[in-house]
C-alpha cells in the first residue's frame, strides 16, 4: 500500500457572523484542504487555518508548503507507517503549523480508515461527550446580551466572551451578563493578550460575583509569566493560549509555580494531532488541565481536535465552535452537537466527507 496522490486547495469562506477580538476584526477566513489518496482506493482528509498574528504563518506560506507536499516526501510512502510519517512531517513543516496540521490530520484520518476505527478509539478514549463553549465577540453590552440569549435558546450552556479592549466596560458587561443568564450558565472570558497585570487583578477582584469559569490569555505571550506573582487561585483559572505552541512551551508554563492551570491546545498552533498529544502528555505529568480551542475552521480539523481531546484524560474544557459560523463548509459530518454537547461519530477516521464535488485548479477551488 502506497500514497499515490495528494491534492491541496484553498477556499476563502465568509463568516455568517463577523466578530471582533482585542486585536482585529474578522469577516472571512482562508481555509486549506488536503486529500491524500492511496493506490488501494483509501483516502484521508485534512484541513488547516493559518493564524499569522499568532504563529507568523501567512496564507501564502501555508499554500506554498502544501503545494510542495503534493509531490513531496509522502508520495510513495506506506500510510501504515503513521508514526514515522508524522515525525518526518514535523521536521519538514515545523515553520508552517497550519500546513503541518492539515497533512498530519489527513494522515491520521487515512490510517484510521484503513484499519476501520474512529481516531479516538485508536488513541484510547477517555471521554464520550463534553460541552463546548460558543463565542461572543467584542461588541456593545446590549449586543452581547442579545447574542447570549440566542445561544442559550440554541441549547448552549457555556459562553466564551471576548474582552481585552476596555476593562471598565467589560466588567460592567460581564456583571450584566451574569445577572441575565443566572448562576447555572458557565461564563469564560478571553482577553487575547489585551490586558496588563493590573487589569487582570481588577478582573480577579470581581470573581466573587462573576464566577468566571476561566480567564484565557489575559497578558501578552511575552509577559504571561508575570502571573507567577499572583495568587494560586487566580493562576488556576488562567488558560494559556498564545503562549502555548508546543510541548516545550507547556513544560515551561508548568514549572513551579505554574503560570496557569489550563493549557489551551489548538491544532493550528501546534501542528496537528501528533504535537497536540505531546502537549497532553505534559499536562498529565504536571497535573494541568486541558482546554481544546480552535480558529475559524472546517469540521475536518474541528473533528480532529475533538477526537484528540477525548483521548486525553486531562481534558476538561472544549471551545470547538470554529465551524459554526462558516457560511459554507466543503466538508460535513465529524461530530454531533446537541444542547451544546459534542460527541464523535462512530465511523472510521474522523467521520468526515466532502460535501460536494470540488475541482482543484492552481491551488484554488471552484465549487462544481
């Protein structure tokens, strides 16, 4: 059995609900897709979503890396040598984690389709279902409250609120949100590096009334270690995101006194399933909890993150809503979402398929 062909393409997809975070606004996203085919008729699907402001990887560099791999080191290789191929990909594509993730995911999907098991069962299942949060971008108080009520009506019970621009306005908004939704709804906040140490302390002083589930990346990646000066109860609520790219970052953050209590794994930061599992091993060794997040992504890569999350005993939090606001998705399947709870499908690999015929031309896609 040999890998015979690799197809890659890019699609620019509009968001149904444009949103803002502390550093920018988003209305569309460039997604990259991979289809690996063997001489025996098996195939695997992968997807990537570069985040240049986080990893330094631009869409152009993602495209170049993937195009090179169409005739590169995987062609002619036996996909059943999964560990060897994933290691070689890491050595080749470490500078382009979204491209790396797309290929890594496709290899895992392919392997599991060959052996006819869901990815999570191959890795070793630890969880069956968990709730995911859904994200409210930075907006006015009234808009935030209205969006929260919409999500609660759709069955979600965990809200993630983007903050990081105005601490005064955001504390007011969070108090009003807590009053509106009651004590049984989880509220977590994500500052996207938008606060400084004093602002983080101000938010912490409101915790008695706000009952926040977690505080994601309050400080910049360069200054997050300043949190070591703060009380342990606060640090346990902190989820490291932009500060965490690979297992060595996790080990550094976990050094006593730990900067955070939660590691936020995103496949697009670390490079796919293989490096994500390495971060999970650090969490298990150090007692930190895991949160699994995402960019705006296809169900292909969201499903891969979900399978990996359910295979890690330290997983406590999901923030895998990245496919919900896509105006369209070239793929379907992968998981079920009911009342805010995510479950994998009992199908080989990721349980995903392409939604319809896509013709690939010069690295761009045209829907047939």
